[in-house]
C-alpha cells in the first residue's frame, strides 16, 4: 500500500478514527494489526519474516535481561546478528553473491551451475532488520531494558508509517512513546496533515515529474547528448531527495496525527559544505546507525590513519551494499568513503590553498564554493547509484565529457510542459526549504490570520491535484 495510493487514502483516515475512538491504553491493540494489514497489502507471505525477526529479537532480549554474564549476553547478541542478518542475506544478497561467485569460478575454468533462488525482495526488509538489531544491541549494552510485552516490541518493529522506508528509529526514542497516553490534539493533528501534504507535494509534483526525464535518459544513455545526460544527473539527485524525504515527511506526518514523533531524516542535504556534512543531513537515521553500531565500535576516528581509512571503507562499503545487491551501490558507497579519505588527506593542503587565494577573508564565498564542490561530488556519485550497471554509469560520464549539445534536446525528452513543470517544482522546493530553515515557516504562518493560512494550504492542495503525477509510482527506497 503506497502513501500515494487510493487504498491509503481510505486506510489512514479509518485507522485515525478508530484510534481516537478507543481508550488511550488500548490503542496499540489497533496499531499493531493495522501495521500488519498495511504490510500484507504487498505480499502477505512476507509478514512471516517480520514475525520471525520480531520473535528472534524478543526472546534474545528477554534472555539477555535474565543474565548478567557478559559472555552469555555477547553470545546471544551474536545469535541475533546471525538470525536477522541471515534472513537479510538470503532474501536480498544471496543471488548477488551467487551470481558473482559463478562468474568468478567460470572465469577460472571451474564449472558452477547453481541457478540461485527465485524469490522476490521483501519490501522494507533492510529498514526493519536494522531497527530490530538496534533494539538487541541497545539491550546488550544496557541502554534500554528488555521489552516484556511481545506486542509492544512487534509494534515498534512494524509501526506502519515508517515500516517500509524508515526513518530507522531507535528503541529509546520510539518504543516508550507507545506507553504514553495520547489525547486528541487538534493542533498536532493539523500539523501532521500539513507535513503529509508537503511530503506528497515532494513526491507526486516534483519527484515523479523529474522521474519522467530521468527514466527516459538512463534507459538509453548512449543515445543522449551531453546536455540531456547532465540534466538527468542533476534531476536524479533532486528526484531521489524529493522521493525519499517526501516519504519521510508523509511518515512523520502520519505518526504525528496519531500522536507520535519520528526522527527527522533529512536536513537540506544539498546545502552541505562537505561530504561529512552531507552525511549529517542525508538519511540521518541510517548514517547515525552505522556510526553508533559499527564505526565507533571499530574505533571511530580516534585511531591511526590507516585504521581510520579502514573504518571508513568498511562503513561506506556496507552502507552502499545496504542500499542494494548490485555493484553500482557498492561503488557508490566506496566513492563516498573515498571522498572522505581524500578530504582527510588533503585538509592541510586545502587550508593553505584557500589562504593563498584569499577565500579565508571571504567566508561566505568560501562556504558557497564548498557547497558547490560537495554538491557535484554527490551528483556524480548518484549517477553510479542510478545507473543500471557500471557500464551505463561510464556511458553517462563519457557522454557528458563528449560535450555534444543538440538544440532543443532537453524538452524533447518528455515534452516542453513536463520539463518546465519539473524545473519549477525544484525551484519552489528550494525556496520553501530555504525559507523554512531560516524563519521556521510554521511559526511565521501561525502569526498570520486564518484566511491567509488557509489560502496557502488550499493552494498547496490545488497544486498537488493539478500538477501531481498520480500513477502510484513506487517510492525509490522501497527496493532497499
């Protein structure tokens, strides 16, 4: 069930009405079956995977709580890792590793005939697996108590607004919220609906309109001129941002309507002035998950230089692989790790260079220069992320480098009207997000009279209805 579908338009209001009609202490009894029903709408058989993952982490968490022996607790944690990551490997990565092993053995002249598994990728498996593992790691570390109620833990793992594409919530942030007595708050409900509307604008007006151009170009990059390829690279960066952050906004808004607060997952990532800053702003819950549960345990940045580079390589290669079982994702992650290594290596040289050309005395110019460079590194890496193969990614870069420009080639891909709407959508997005970051538009609007506020809300709804792409296009991160 997509957030941008007719089914969700019926499902969500019904859940909200029933939720607030129930006594506060019994509302989670509705949320758990509603969350499972939400997930069943894709492929019912994969509900068994969520239940299996939940059962593993629940009983291992309870077993951890029953012992103070550190060795036993560590063994239990390892069992949880094996169980949950084993499920993730079988359903998401087995065929990738199997195919590459077959290609390697065939190249060495050794026969390998195993065809792999004929299974579909369960929607959201990477997200709920990491959320479940985070719970067991937190219990192991003693940061949270083991949850005694199976149903509450099951709801924490399967809470429908963020089940299939995050944000990846932490135990101590979300799980205690299910015990709060939530009372109907008109202002909070309305605030959640506004956030949902803004997320829907990002998805159907901006992301899905950009997708028309991006999909056409990446389907056959060799047939496109340099301008089309360059535009597709920029467009995809904004498409994936609007698609993913749009989902997060709808998820956070839906949760807020029900009285829950989910973690902000994006903060104007294309305004980052370094790759490190980009990862503080992009998919924040994933980057902090890897930081807290992998990077810091490996030693973080307080190690020798070689070990630092090793830690960065491990984290970003796994981050790339988390996104998908393909070499394009692995290389995308490796590129970001490489960017950070080069930034660390060149820090002193860059400081001297900046001082030499006088940018230190112009801090605003210096920051804008850093933003431009960072943005283009991110865009270049996203070309690899989006391409169907590494060969296609190379074809895009080579095509841009040929500097072939055909008059009128840009609007010719999807038509002048769609191209114009895509550009306007990106501009509106940047204006609104920049203003909101500087002035907090919610507070500014709250000080305006009712007529002005509702005129703006009505305008947003009309823009969505008039210019949205309502073909129920799946969110990009559903495949991860």
